[in-house]
């Protein structure tokens, strides 16, 4: 099978799949923004020892004091990143 035929066959197979669930689509759209927000918080924690200590002591309270609202999954991801 040639590369072109393989690509066409792959396209046919992909078209035969059902559409992705809306929740997956929404999550994929929100992921870059969420990742950027977490990166910003981690960068601030790396630059500010007091902020990092507050995050480690009580993540939710420190975020609330900083005016940041995260989904529970994002808070858990942030908690893991701070432990690393």
C-alpha cells in the first residue's frame, strides 16, 4: 500500500468513528488555558517563597487569598507540581 493510499485509508477509518463526547471536546479546549494558569501560579511560587509556603500549607486558602479559583482537578494537579 502506498503512502497516499495509507493516508486515504486512515482518513476513511477516522471518518467512521463516532464524534468525540462533548465533555472531551470541552476539556481539550480548556486545557491550554488551565495549563497556562497553573504555569503562572508555579512560576509565582518559585519566585516568592512566602507564597509557595502558603500554597503548601493550605493550597485552597492561599489561592483564594490570591483571587484564584481552580477546579478541583486543577488544584490537585497544582498540588502535585508543587510537591515535585
